[in-house]
C-alpha cells in the first residue's frame, strides 16, 4: 500500500510540480533533483493514488479510452460500443537498466518473417499511457532511452520500427524523473526538455523531521489504519485535481499575463521559446489548481520558479536555482496597469511564496501540526549547489577560480580529443571506447541462442537461400525457417571509468603551470561528463598519495576537489600509481564490465623517502599496472627550454601513449598529426 500523498511532510515544490502536471499533462513532466533519503520516490508513487481513475476498453493492452479509442491501436480497431471498465491511473516504473525493447515494445520479427504476422509485445510506454511514467535515477539512464521517452512524451505517441515493420500507438503520460545530482548530471539538452524541475532537500527543522519519522512509524506499524487516517485528505485532493482539470480549458491567459511570462523568460535569458510555453502552461495549470479562471501574477511567479531554473544553466558546474530578486523585478517591470484586483500585495513588499500558497491550500488533519514548518522557504531562495565542497560554503557558481587562497585556480577548460581504451568492451553505453552494444553500426551477425531482436536481413536471406528447393519453394515468396534468422551484431561506444592520477607536488613548479595542469584536468573532466564516464581522482604530493575522490558519477565533485587541491612538497609518483592499482582492483570487482582508463598527469619526475630509487619505484609501479592490462595515457606537463622527457619513459612503462598538454586539445592540428607518440 503506498504512502498517502497528503501525508508527505514538506517537499512543497515537488508536490506542487507534480500536481500541476496532474492538472495539465501538457506542462511536460517533472525532474526532481535531490539527495538520497528525501522521500522523492515515495512522493511520486503516492501521486498515482490521487490521480483520477481512467475508463479503458476491456482487453485493450494499450489503454484505449472507450469514448475516443486510438484509431491506430494495435489491439484495435475497437467498436464504438466496445465494453469498457474503470481502473485506477497507473504508475509505471522504468528501471535504469531497461532495454530499448522493454521500453518501446518488441516486434516479433520471427513471426513477421516466418508466418507473415505482425505481432507486437507492448512495452512500458504502452503500459504508462494515461498514467505516470516514473524513472528513478534518470541521470543514469542511457541518453538514447531518455531521448525516446522525451520524444514519446512530447508527441503523445510511441513508434517502433524494425526492419521495415512498424507499430505506432498512443502514449500520453506524466513523466517524472528523479535523480541525485551527486551521481552525475543529466545532459543539458535533456534537462531542458523536462517541463518543470524542483530541488528537494530533507527538512532542516527538527520539528518537521520528527513529524516525518512519526508518520513513517505510524505508517509502517499499521498501513491500513494510517491510510484510513488520511483517506478524507486523499479523496479531497483527488477531487480537487479532478475539478482543476475540468476548469483548465476555461482559464484565461490575458495578454498582460502573457507579457509577464515572456518578460520573465527574457530576464533570465532563456534560450528558445520552450521556456515561455511551459511557463505559460504551468501558470494556467496553477490558476486552475487555485480555483481561478484567469492567470495572475502569482501564477506566473510560481510557474517561472518551477519552469525556468534548468533552462538557464550554461554548464554542468553552474548552480541551479532562480534568483528571486530578478524574478520580482521582471514581474513588476512587466506588470500591466495597476487595475488588477488579483494583485493583493502592496508594491515593494515581498510577494507570497508559492510554497506558502500550497500550504495554505492544504488542510492538515487534526494533530498533525508539525506540517507547518518552514523548510520549503529554507530550501529555496539561496540554494546551495548539490555538491558542496568540503567545508567550503559552496558559493562558487561556475568554473571560476576558487576562493581558497592556497589552491591554484585552473586555467580555462578546452575541448579534449577522445582518449580511448583499446580493444572492444561490453560496458554500459557511453561515448568513449568501442563496445558491443544494443545501438550502433552493424558489424556482423550471429545465430542467436534466443529470440531475434535486431535482424540481419542479408545474412538471414543468405542462410535461407540454399534450402529453398528442399523446402519446396514454388511461388515468389522466400521460405524462411526459424533457424535461418540471424541476429545483427552491433558496435557502439561504451562509457569507462576514467581514473586520474594527478601530480600536485612541488615538482609541478610555478602556480601558473599548476593552473594550466588543473585547467587540463578540468577539461578532461568535462569531456568525461559528456562521454558518460565514471571518474575518480588520486593526487600525490608530500609523503603519500590520496584518493581525493573515489570513483563516482559526479564530475562536479571531482571538479570541486580539483579546484581546492593544495600543491607543493615531494613527488611520490610510485605511491600515486600503486594507489591507482589498488582502486582499479576494487573497481574491477565492483563493476567488472566498466573498463578503466588511467590518466596520469605528471612531468614524470619522482622524489621520495627512498631518494634515488623514487624513479625506479615509479617505473616498477607502472609495470605492475601494465601487467594487469590497465589502459593508460600519460599527460606530460613538462614545460620549459630544457626537457627531460621523463613522462614519456613512464608512459612506455605503462604501455600507453604519452601526450603533451597541447596534444590533448581536440582542435589542435598538431594533435592529429603527431597523434599517439610511443617511446620504446
Ligand atoms: Zn486499444
């Protein structure tokens, strides 16, 4: 039994965003960002319980509405008088590891070819039609699947095509994604396609936290009793959603209100017009939700706060959120002549917070007075970036220099050429190294042990050809048997674990040089983010090596560690490499499919407690990594007129290429000409 939606404490922005989408699915879904343990999933699952029930044609696997059945329904066409029934709106969860067939549905190519029958097994997009499609950890979902989802969400249609056989069916759903930004960001292009985004955090107020625990205990002890306590709340909320849906088509967006929408979007420098459209739709939904028939300034403010924060972000290291001062200014500058009766606050006074608005609209059951805590106010306004650096205020909002005086600021990042792991892997889809995958180009075929999902037509025909006479072929049609079917082998790209080993010692010399090195590593991190890699960071200086960041999806966290990295002291290169060896050994057990790429950023110098043996120790460590089959690249930081070329020697021991910082850049012509330089 799911937790009642109305019993969720706090999470006001999230609940409001979900409700606005429940009222108007055209708003385009919600992306919820926040740390673990904030009841994000509980809240999403609770939503389905308060959504209005749906009428469906009995026996239709595609949830056709008896009043307006989908003319293209694969289970149709349905008779106008087809029997129907009412069932609750569905919540369909899409697991991160789902295959494309699982999501869009599977066409049975074997039946199509051998029997001439078009047979389609519906996927999650069909199951979610007229309900909620929920993706937890949406940031870890392969880009291609996110694209599929967002396309279906935008068009209201799912489309499957395999080898010329295609199926199309209606797929309208409320898309909800949740993610923990510490585990990696969503690509900005995808971020912008979610209608609304909200940030959630656990309540800071002890009273409110206590209420969360109290309700959770009560729920776990007696779910039926708990549900009964909240039944009246739940049905009131369900009724309110239904009423708002009915009111929605009658809500007026005046020219004045529209002007405020566009003024706000312009003030926040929002690209394109999607932001304006979503803000307008969300404002209309909010008016309907509040029982109004005309959009007010307050509706626009609420809508902008939910619809715009993710549309103005420029790079993954920027802090989320929307500046309230700018928002109020844009709203007041674009305010139509002051004759609106709906403008209830005197000018200059702070406008009511949308979170207060939701709260005032919701009645709490008797005895649940802990609900009134002001956490939402604490959580919005000045939101700290999700990945606060250790002990720092988290005030840096871009890749700008860190405030820490002891740390050297990185130089500007640049575009990196692709560094790859040699050979062909089988890891999770990404954009770095070659791999066998579900997507990509066809490189051959196999006789599949199970069902065919990607038919290799030519090889299938070739396999069938020799048997035609024996099978008694008489007409023009080829006689294809099951054993002729060939599965295409595809090659795409995988993401890797990029483990950085960075020299932070005095060997790296001047601050300017360290700045350049940090800039290069920051560029490599940005590149890893775009290629969907996991990253880790080991630094070495002074007495030992430090695992500054264990392998993670959060490139932001790595960037923060890098910026704050202190420098100077001895150069224990061997210790850095040994640490890498240990980390990779553990990761091989933890995530065996993910192939690692070691990136050693050094000038190849080594000093240590063993004096003259330091270089030899480093080379021995390097040989150990090479023996374990670790793919590696050395980035040579040596500069100046006299060069020792020590980094290249290290690269040779590692068995990988050595690149200068210039050669690291994607757009450097020299990089492609000189390419991989190997020193024997
Ligand atoms: Zn149907």
